[in-house]
C-alpha cells in the first residue's frame, strides 16, 4: 500500500493515477446509487489529495467487470462526469 506522499510523488513523476472505489466492493453487485457513491468518493478523495483531476478508473479486482456488471459501472462514467449528486 502506498502512502499519500508516495502517490503524490508518483503523479509528479508522470505516472498516471487512476481512481478506484472507496471501500473496494464488488462493483457489479451494487445498486446504481451505491455504485455512484463508491466511484465518486474514491475519485474525490484522490483529487483532493493530489490537487488535480482524476479522469480514469482502475477497476477493482484487477479486471474490468464482464457483461451486465461492466455495463452497470459504465453508466456512471466517464469519471470526469461524476459528481456528488
């Protein structure tokens, strides 16, 4: 696990930082409201700590969800469009 300082250094060195979920749930198992909350909270926390926009998603569990689960997550993307509402 990286510290916030290490994440900031990596971003400063040009490594792309992608958002993740906030509490690492299985995203394709969540209702849309909780899915949006998970993705927004993780994105907002990173942006606050880094001081820059985060526009990409790093899928939990290392691979994009398949089938309807992936479509479910894509309803709340692109990441740049996520808001608290």
